């Protein structure tokens, strides 16, 4: 299936901005089962400088600067993506116990394990607290296969927490999400990542999109028509597997990956600094995912 994703972000400033410098993390990654056929950024006003590069995690990033007075900034990312059928990850048979995985990560000597130990550590938006360890504990009895434990944790987050758009923002602390049992996909991904790190497991944050049109007779997936987020867990000798707690499923072809990192702060779709008079600004974001052909 080929999809076109249009992601538009518009900033409306309360004064005149003389210049700005920005980073856009909006180009889909090349991953197994997914190929980015084309990608372009439409930026208004026109930037003076545009530089493409890859960040520490291998995500494609675009730096651009606007050095003329403006009161509005609009950035539209248009991408065409090929999804090559469902992922094989949903049928994987992985029987290594979670506590054995924890032990191998803690005493890592292989380069792959050492490299992925970074995802055991606290990150700017996710700290492995005793509360999260206590919440995760029932899913991780000694000797339980890691895959079974993570599926259990994903299901518990899905059923215990209410999807509530507008209840949180990107600055809402994870502890507040945990206490109120409410949030959105970014919060649920952060929550699961914190739980897994609290158990000594490597977990990372994944950003992307969901197909907007559901199959005939099926309910529309929560998180569609917006940026979506889920999490991945590292399995020694297998690699990374994705889990979507918002929809209680392992992604199988409808999830389009843009970037991954330790948490949302590593993969913010658009961020930057401005210079000039801005007593306050408003922001609108719209996402449309359209299936072009099968």
C-alpha cells in the first residue's frame, strides 16, 4: 500500500519575529516493511538556509533558518510511503525470560547490547520511578518470557488509562499522567517505557502516523489524523519490536515510522528558537493520511 501523509504546522505570533532557527523531524525513516518514496518540506516564509542531516539516532532531520521579519510560520511536510504488507513481528516466538534479558543487558559485552544500554537510562521526559516499577511488577514474574510480559504490560496500560485528548500537553510530567490515569498516545508510550526501564529493560520511543481510513465495518483507530506514538523493546538476538498501548496491538502495517529516540524530546516534529517581539503565539497542527493505491 502507498500512502500520502500531509503534516502541516502553523505558528501565529503575537508580534513580529525577526528571525528563527528550526529543526524538523518529519521525514519518514527507511525501515523493514516501509520505504519513503518522496518527501518535501514547504516552508513559508522561504528559509534562507536549509540543511539535511541525520541525528544521533539515525533519524533524518532538516535544519532551516528564516532571516526576515514574519508574524506567521507554516511548515508542511508531504511524504509518500510504501508499506510492504504486515509486519512479521506479531507472530514471532520469543521465549527468552525477561529477567535473563535484564541480566544480559546489565553485564553486556557484545557491541549490540552495549549500544542499546543507553535505552535503559532515564531521559529528559521519562524517569524509572519506584511507582512505575510497582505498576509493572505484576506483568514480570520471574522466568516469564519477555514477549509475554511486554504484551501484558501493553494491555494493562491500554485498559487502565483513559485516552483523553487535551488533558495533557508535551510538558505534563509523567508522574501526573500516572496519578490521573489519563493522557494521549505520547503519554502512554512514555509510561510503558518508564515501566520497562524500571524493570531493567531497554525501551525507546517511536513517533509516526496511523492510517486514517479503517477497514469496512471496523472502528477507527485512536490516534488517527494526528501524529502518533508507540514504543519499542529490545530483544537480544532478535532486535527491536514495536508495541502500541493506545490501541493495544503490535503494529502490523498501519503504523508509519518517522523517528525514534529516548523519548518525545528526541523526536519533536518541529522545534526552534525565535528572535524578536512575541508576547505569545498560537499553534495549529493538522495531519492527513491518504491511501493512494494498494
